[in-house]
């Protein structure tokens, strides 16, 4: 294989983005040309610095298959003679999957989500997509059923999508979250337990997780302790207010979004987070603490590292630990970071955990028909909606006219009341009564 296209939503900061960067570097080492297709973001410059081909394409969320965007993707496939496509995030499906089907290029459906993020209905990503953009209900079924491979970071997440979308189990490959050991190297040899760093998106799904980390730091007994929170999101202001109520508020600093995450990890002693952050911390030979999505979990040790690697360090396989106990363990427990690193070196090195396969013969005839049917269905719904719009507008106009009439009547009644009040205030009787009342008040 010579050319592989890797699609993701945006070159922003996150676990999927750093995973893709690691993949791209490893592909280049193997003589494979990776073409990254995504919206421009903070990591775009990294691609240029490492001479990795980048095609800027926006993948907006919408309830439609964008034919123009599909043609754009087809053009990229033709330009680089792409032999295989990796689809990392669901917004890309709308245009990338149809392009692959039309061009008869095999695509890989990558499942980066840990089971902990999809097991509950309220936070379930697939539920949200299908509810918000109904096209995904049928589109995801076509997507998983026609993928040449489904690559998942955990067994439970893979089983979930297979059962939900009736995909073929034989297509699944489990590749645990892995890392490029050449990129993540520690230069800091200090052996202290003073400097904390919490790395996370500051968003709703990570809100409780970040609060767990803040509380662990609050309960950690150390005079010289300090904490940096790296990340950004719509909950940043709420979390800053949360920190302002803490006794250690002056020791906590919000750094915002940063691209030099590995350097920041190296400058600290204890790393708090979930998922890929934990893997990066272990590789940098730091104390890694899984703070969980809802309840705090555990420090990574030789006793639990294998179990957690199976679920991408989400904390799904671990018992919860109280905040007080976890803070005490960080202080008192002797953590062998070298042993943790050796496990990653032997088992989670990206050289052993990257998908490569020779060019495949595929038949997308059935998928093509399904996509056409879905597009026709959407078109019919749009036509039906367009036909309903004049009637809806007419009804709304009638209702609006009623409201305006009622509003005018209310105004008229108000003006009449004001006029009556004014006439009372101006009457001789009111003035006499008012004078008498003032005299009585003065005499009192």
C-alpha cells in the first residue's frame, strides 16, 4: 500500500487528534503516504512541520448527504490515488462514506470511544447523533455493515456497535490505544509529588471528571503543591467559579488549550485525566491517576495497568475510590513508573498497534443502492416539508394576527385606565382630599 487517507473532524486538541498524529508518523516510517483530511485546527501546523500531506475539508454536522462535499472527497481520492480510507469520527461519514462507495475504495470504521462514554443513555454519543440528526439512524447501519474493517480501541465498545448496527463480527479488530515512544520521551528526572496537571476538555461530558480532579488536589496534603488545568471548552467559566470557592484556589491555574501537551506533562509530577491522557502520562514516566467520568478511580500500577489498557484507560474496569483515599494514596504509595512504562513499551507501542492491510477487492453495489434509497427518502421528506411550509406559515400568520389584535386591545385598555387616573388626579375633590391628608399627617 502506498497512499492511505485518514479523515477526522478537525485538527484540534483531543485524544483522537493525537492518536491520528501518532498513526501518521508511523505510516510515514513504513513508506506509506498518509493524507490527513480534516478542518483546520491548532494541530495543522504539526502536520506541515512533519511533512504530512494535509487537505483542509470542513465536516459540518447536518441531516443530509452533501453531494458537493462528496465530490470534493472523491477528488482527493483521485488526486493521491488513495487505496484505503480510515474514518475516525462520525461527522465525516456524511461525505466520506459515499465517496468511498462510489470510487470503490475500502474504508475502515474506527471506534475511538470507550464503553464508559456510551453505556448510559443520557451520555450515549450514538443516541445523540440519531436524535439530533435522524439521517444517522440509517446511515450508521450502512456505515458499519459495509466497512471493510471495524477497528476499536476496546472489546466492549466493538461489541456494542456490532449489536446495535447488526455488523459482522468477523470484521472487528481490537487495537488498544497506543503511542509513539519516539515522540513521548521524558527529559525531567525529578522524583517529587508536588506538581499536578489535569488535562481534559472542559465540556459537559467531562465536567464531573474535572471536578473530581480538583477535589483530589484539594484533599492532597502538601505545602508546596500546585495544579495546572490544561484544556478549554464551554464549561471553563463554570469550573473557574468552582475553583474560586476552594481553599487552594491560588494554587490552581487554568492554562487553556495547549499544543505542547507532552512538554507540560514532563514539567509535572502527577497527571490527572482519563483515556489517552493517562497513556501519555505513563509513557512520560509520570504518576497517572484516572479520575473517572463520574466517580474517581485509581492510580495506575502494575496491578491494574493491563486491565485498564483493555478499555483505553477510561476507568471502566476499575473500582471507584473515594477522593480522600485517592489523595492519600498519591502521597503515601510508592508508584513504580518504570514498570508502568515497560508495560506500554511491550504492549502499547504503536509499531504493534497500527492497522495495515493490502489492497482489498470489495463490492459496494448493495451499499450504493442503500445510499441512493436513503438520499431519495431524505429528498421526499424535504419535498413534503416544503409543501407543508406555506400552510404552517399561514397558520402562524393567523395566530400572529390574533396576538397583535389582543396586544392592541390591551394597549387601548391601559390608555383608558391612565386617562381615568389622570382625570382623578386633576379633579378638585382629589386635591382637597390630598391637602387634608397632608395636614393630618403633619399634625401627627
